[in-house]
C-alpha cells in the first residue's frame, strides 16, 4: 500500500469511526449512498463491488440501510454488526444500520451505504406506512450536501418516469453530486439500445459525475450460483459486443466502477475533512451550552434547594431595579419598567379621584334637598353639620371602587413583569413553581391593599376631619371668588353710567341675611368643595404612599425571597421531556468527545 493510499485509508477509517459512534444524525459525513427501486439491480451491484452475496428476501431488503465498509488488507476478513432491535421485526422499517466490514487484497477503499429500495405498493405483513418510511430514510441521506448519490437505474425501464431520477431532481437539481449507474442492459429489447447511449451521454439528464453501466448476473447465473469473478468475465464479454463497445471502457464494467468510486470518495473526504473537524467542535460547544441551560439533574433535595435559591436571587436582582427605576442596569423592554408604569398609573388615579370633587360634580348634588332633610338644631345662618357630613359621604362614595380598580391595574402590571422575568431569566424547570409563587405573592399583596383601602375609606366616611390649613384657605378663597363673581354680574349703574349705593346694598345684603336659603346652599357647596378637595389630596397621597408603596414595594426583596425560597421542594422538578433531552445530550456529548479525540 502506497503512502497516499495509506493516508486515504486512515481518513476513511476516521469517517467510519464517526459513523460507528452514531453521529450521523448530528454530523453530516461524506459518504456514497446507493439508491434505486427494489428491483433495480442494487443487490447485484453491491455483490459485484463487495464480492459477497446479499439476502434476496424482499422484506429484508427493504427494511434498513446497509453500510458496506471495504478496505485493502493482505488477507480476507468479514465482520457484521447485529441490526435488529428488541421488538423489531423484519417487516418493520428501522433507522438502525447494518454494518458489514470487509477487508482483503482486492478490495477498493470505499464505504457505501445501501439504502432500502423504493417500493410503490405494500406487501402482506408489511406496515401500511412502509412506502413513506422508506422514502424518509432515503431522503435523510440524499438530502445531505456531503452525500454522493449512486443512482441505480435499470436499462429496461423508462428513464424519465424512474422514481430515482425524480428524487435526484429534487435534492440535486444541478446534478453535481450524483452518478448514474445503468443496470440490466442485457434485458433491453433489441433495437432500443440507443436509448441507453443517449442516457450515458447526458442528453436525458446531465450529471457532473457522469454515468456508468454494468451487466448484472442473469437469472440463469443466479440459479447456477456463479462466482463474482465469473460474472465479471461474462460482463466483459457482453460489453465487447456492439453497440456496448462504443461506450468508453472507463464508464463500463464493475472493475472500473470500483476504482471510480474510490477516487470520488477520496476527493469528497479530502474536501470535507477540515469542515468535519470544525463541525464536531461546534456541535460539542452547542451541546455544552444547551446542557448548561438545562442545568444539573434534580435527583436530590440539596440539588433542588440550590436551584431554588440561585433562581430566587436572580429573580429578585432582576425585578428590584425595575421597581426602583434603575433601568440602565438591565436590557428590558419599556413595557416592563415597573416604576415608570406605576408613576403613570398613580397620575391617572389622582386625576380620577380629583375629578369626583370637581365643580361639575357638585352641580349634580341635591344640596338644597339634603339640607332640608338632614337639618339639625343649628340656628339659621350657621353651616349645618349633618347635611355637610351626608353630602361629603355622597361625594366620595366612589373612591373605594376607583382605588381597588387602581390596585388591580398595578397588580396586573407587577405580575406580568415578574412572569416575564421568570420566563426570560430563570430555569424552565422552575417556571410552573415560580408562576404559582408570584401569583400567590401578588394575591396576598392585593388582599392586604384592599383591606387597608377599606380601613382608609371607612375613616374618610366616618366624620369629616382635617387639620390642614388648605381647607380654610381654599374655603376663604372660594367665598371671595364667589362674591367677586356676583359683584361682576349684579352691579347696577345709574343713567349716567355710575354705580349706585342701592346696587351695592343689593349685592351685600344677602350675605348678611340669615334666612336666605339660596346663599345657604351656595355656601354649603363652597364648604363641601373645599373640604373634599383637601380630603382627596390627602387620600391620594396616603393611598400611594401608605398602601401601594408600603405593601407592594417596601422590603420587596425580603418578602419575595421568603415566598420563593419556601416553595415545597417536591414542586421543584422538571418536565419529563427536559430530563429526556438532558440524557440525550449527555449521550451525544460523550460521542462528540470521543470524536474529538479521534481527530
């Protein structure tokens, strides 16, 4: 064996080792895949190339891929790996590969993957999906850019309608990695041989690797069980006749095909070898990354506790800046800037409460009727206390409902953001557990806020009280403004355009009259408006500071950690699909590590 042959064989052996490791599903390997109809002569072709006899049982020949590894050696040696898995029958299409290793002095250095022959109908005992199953297995090979396709085409069948050529047109439309192998030329009708000459010339479909023609063993040859050597001699005699001898000798016969396939595979391996090394390392890196994301197994309480604590810390450290408004510490969308959103909601809440004490709202109150119905023992001219209390209560009656709606909006915002953090930052194994925990956290906080809001609202409704000078100042200003408005609209002038003393008297006298009901109602309105504005400002500040901030956000970190860290450990588990995926990745990683060592 020459140095070049030795080097080529070493490269091919490394590729075969990767295939033995079961990495074909993860690493695209250079290979020659043999495809064809079930009766295309694939088995005879493989017998010619490998010099061994393959089973002719129809069911066995259509259920799995067969890898034939041929290497040059001083003596003949053959080895086959067991194929069938437990519970598998010969009529079932399986994805396992039967590997046959052959070595001897006359073997080419070639590895072929013989794919199940395409079938068009289902035989008795075969699964209903066998036609599609075989197509699926074949396409996993021929779709790869690193696969040279050996398309076996019987000469006695129509070329254009052959299913193999249809698959080539789909997966290798430019014909860059396909070689056509014409079989059974001896079965053609006399006078139609020119059709094969047209195919071989590329007039039907041009293939970059060209076409090759062989003569399969005839029925009589098979019955006589003649050797491969004798069959090759008969093949040579056949191609020495017209019109077959017009075909270049390099494109006919199994002997030249062996040499051609060996050269094609050498070139492919040499071209792809560097990329395979890189692909193995990249796959290993991605495998490790995914395993890091999945995290360690959760088969002990210690592992569950460690995962719980680590994710709790990550959760708190992420949500806290969003609450405190330190957004530059994170890269999060604006809709999850909690502090900014809370500020906006508080402003809406404030405007809504203040709207309930606007002048427009007081115009709808039946102040005169309430004064008549609720008057106490006050002397005429005094502000009546009981009607005042009743009217204040009527004015602020909607505050509790508005407040709880505000709490609901804040809690939805907080929950949505915390849920987003869980899904974005934390282990998927804790998603369900943390979702339940943060839902409980928000529920408890909202319940406490409702309770505090009820207490505050009862206090506001119990008895109007304030020590804020804003009330007296507002009432004084309102009365002054009211008088000014009356003066500007009621002042009378004489025929000379001058204000008269009588007009001044007409304006002032109602204010000093203790029996004027109209002005009593107006003064009550001013008093209620001044008090309710004062109470509203107090209520808004207290709600935002002593309820929302105190209950939701004060010591958020400590309360969140307490709830999350106390999640039951039995709830800290992962979905079955995650554990199965980790197991699969660990298996693949070991194979990839072994592959790295081989390269």
